[in-house]
């Protein structure tokens, strides 16, 4: 593997790691929002459920925005390099 191909593969791996990070952040936010909306009484340690829901809605929005930004500007998905 030449240097350019090796560098491209590393960048592709970093891109995949960034996607995984923001996908996980998105999934976490969705899971918590579903929990809060489905049974807020199950989350007894949070006195202000609405505040928590606002916080996680913002995190969801940030994660989705970051994913779209990466896909729009730095898309390595269609490369020929494989893991």
C-alpha cells in the first residue's frame, strides 16, 4: 500500500469514527427522550423533566446537524479502501 492510499485509509477510519460518535450521541438522546416521554415518573432523580428534555433535544439536534455536515462536506463512504 503506498503512502497516499495509507493516508486515505486512515482518514476514512477517522471519518467513520466521527460518524459513529455522533450516531451514538443521537441514539442516546433519542433513547432518553423516549424514556422521559413514555414514563417520566420512572426518572425520579430529575425534578425538572422538561429541562432535561430540552437539553436532550438540543443534543439530538447537534448530533444530527454534525452528521449532516460531515456527510455533506467530508464524505469518504464511496472510497475503494476497505477495512
